[in-house]
């Protein structure tokens, strides 16, 4: 928070991919604290050069020091610090902190997910009518959707993890992404959502696996269980229609 709305140095790691002094400072802090406590664990972070030895470790920390850097550098509140512990490809421990919002989500595999000590549960919505999605309104009503959405566009933080956590807390009912997503964006949030009773897969409907050699996930569908498959079908239909339109 010392860096938030302060005079930070910001640059692009690659075109359209900003990073700031704060990202590196949080990364260094977490690495010191987490690996200092568990030196035998592996490490995968957005702001640390990837080391292949993580693939040989039984347990691996997967970290995004600031998920939603664009919101951070713009002085908005839609960013979070994401930490997950991965064992055999699955998250077993997760913490997601959004300090400007005063939120700390935590989850332990098999023990539920909590926000501020209150146990989380997804909305349980079964009907697509009135579905809440964290999406820009113009994208919700874009012409390339083969079937119009009877849905409500709700607040969409820049942080992918926070969008997923909004489904876990029942603030919305689903969240969709057709593009590839990095593991560190979802490792903590995926456990928070599933422990809250939600379902999250890639766009092919496959369960998410973490600490993979290439740490990316091809599309995301996060939703209440009753809506997941229909949301996934609509996402893929929309992607196919968009691709055809571009051709």
C-alpha cells in the first residue's frame, strides 16, 4: 500500500503488459517470507524468472504479486495479491488479498473458503435469465454472440483472481475468458471458488492443473455448477463466431 497512488516507476515487460516497482517489491517480500519458511518448496511467480526445478518439487508456491497491475497503476481498487500452494497439480491452500477493498479471501482444500471469517458460497443460480457477469456492457451485448445474453453486466475488476472470487462470494454467477490465462492469475482463486461450491475449468471443460511446464490455461469458465456447461457452450460459440467474423 505504500506504493499505491504514489509516484512509482512503471514500464512494459512486453507490449501492453505493464509492471511497476510495487510488483517487484511484493514479489521479493513474498519470496523471502514463503521460501524462507519452506525452503524446499518450488516457486512460480509472474515477476520471477521461471526455473525448471519447480517441476521436481512436491509442493510449489504459485504467486501473482499484483494481479490487476493496470488498476493498481491507475489508482483503482481492482487489484489483489494472490498466493497458492500447489501439491500434485492442485491448489491446497490459497490467500487472495485486495487491501484497498479491505478483503482477504482464504481457502484450504476440503475446509471451505472464507472472506473475513465468513464462509463463502456461490449463488446457486440455475436460470440464465438475470445471470450476473463481470463484463463490460458493450461486450455483453456484442453482435458476435450467436445467442443474446439475458444477463446483467456487473463490476469487472482488472484482477482475474478478483473476478473469480466474485463468483465464489455470490456477487455474480459466472465469469468467462476465451484467451489464455497464466497459472498465477488463477491458482488461488480456483481453490477459493471450488471450496465455495463453484466449478472452474478451461474452455474445453477440462479441470485446471497447475505447475505445468508451460504455465498457461487455455480459456476459463467459472460458474455455479448448474450454469457452467451452458456458459462454456456459449463462450465457445461466441469465439467461433468472432473468428468467422474476423476471417
